[in-house]
């Protein structure tokens, strides 16, 4: 009972290099494939998101759709939010 009381009073403490806020850069990759009567269509997304720890986020993403008419098509997107 004493150990449980001390644990509840002290509470869990963050370990070194841990934080309750999102801070830092995080990479991501995503893929999507759609099958329909026109055949297979897909897209790949590769990006980087930066969290500043104060609720703001920014980042970039490279999007590569499957485009039969323009196979070299690549789209770059920028993100900024609070």
C-alpha cells in the first residue's frame, strides 16, 4: 500500500530525452493504390514534418502520382499550420 501511495504521489516522470510536446523533425512515407475500370492508379508521398513544441508545424512533401500521360510528373507541397 505504501509503494502504491508513493507512486501515485510522485507520479510517472518523463525519462531523459522524452517530452510531452511534439518537438523535432519526423519523416513519413505513404502509398495509395486505386483499382478501377481504367486500370491501376497509384501515388507515393515522401515528406518531412517539423514540430516546434509550441503547437506549430511546418513541412514539405514530394508527391509522385502515376500519370500515364506525363510519367515524369512530380508535385512538391509545403505545409504550415498552428
